C-alpha cells in the first residue's frame, strides 16, 4: 500500500499534467500525525481561475454508468477496509 505522501505526490503530478496546480495540497497534519490508518488529504485553497480550470477538466471526463459503478465499488471497498 502506498503512503499518503506518495498519493499526494501522485495527485500533484496528475493535476500538473492537466495544467492544474493546487499550491496548498498536502497531507492533513492532524490525521497524518495520528494513529488514523487513512490520513486525510488537504486539497487546500486555490484562486478562482484554478477552480474554474479544474471544473472544466472534470467536465471533460466522460461520465458513464460503468465509471460510476467502478467508483461506487472502490468507495465500498475502502469503507470495508476501515
């Protein structure tokens, strides 16, 4: 299993790949320092242009029943692991 830091860096790289920079992206310091097995990722704050750009990119991702079903399955699996 990857560390939370690894996941944050992978997210940072993926966002950068589509031209989005979230300057405050980080591991949440409270949950990251606790015994919580799944620390939270703090997406932080961004300016309105970055938020608009991220919105535009997310709208370009095709949303279909198969994708939604896969996301629901992954969410259920993560909940089960908690």
